[in-house]
C-alpha cells in the first residue's frame, strides 16, 4: 500500500493498453493490425518504420517472430505494395539479402480511406443496381478527405 491508502504502483498490473510492442503503443499496433489484416504484419510494419533498410533476419530478431514467418509476411506486404525491397550492397562474395522499407503511415491511411470510401459508395449505389432509385451521382455521395498538415 502507498501512503495514500491505495495500492502502490508496484502492485498494479501492467497497463495492457500502453504495453510496449517493439517501441509502439499497443493501440497503434492493434489499429495497424486492423488496417494490415494481421498483427504479424503490423509488427513487421512497425519494425520497418523503426529500422528502415532492415533485412528479414534483422526483422525476425527485432520482432521475435520466426524468420520464415517474417519472410512470408514480407513477400505478402511487397505484393500488396506496403513494403519495397532492394538487394543490399555488400563488398566481397556471398549472399546479398533484400533490405526492406515500409511506406509512410500517411500513405497507408490514404489507401485505407480510399478503400473505405469505395465500399461505402457501393452500398449507397445499391438501389441503382437493383433498379429502385437514383443515387445523387454515379460515384456515390460519400467523400472522405484527409487534411494534409
């Protein structure tokens, strides 16, 4: 007990909302997991934002994920154009692994907003598709904007 009569901070459980996950607040990792569709992708994305030009082995060490899992996720994220890759320049003989970079968070958000806007507009255009009415425009009434700062 503390001098105020309540439990001391040593007795309190760790706040899971702000638990550190590779340097990112758990709420951010959870939001990224919703956008990227898995927590594994979110952890790899955060790792790449923390350490640009990282290799899959470096990311595996950073995230605590199996190297094969990281390689698989990076291949998916590269196909989805969430990460870019290029061969790392090395002096001498040997394997030159890929190094990866993640797109900026603002780009990721813009993509999600564009997808959400399209989905919402398709719902708004349902009556047109069913021949039951007229929508305000063929593009749909939903417009989501992001303020650039």
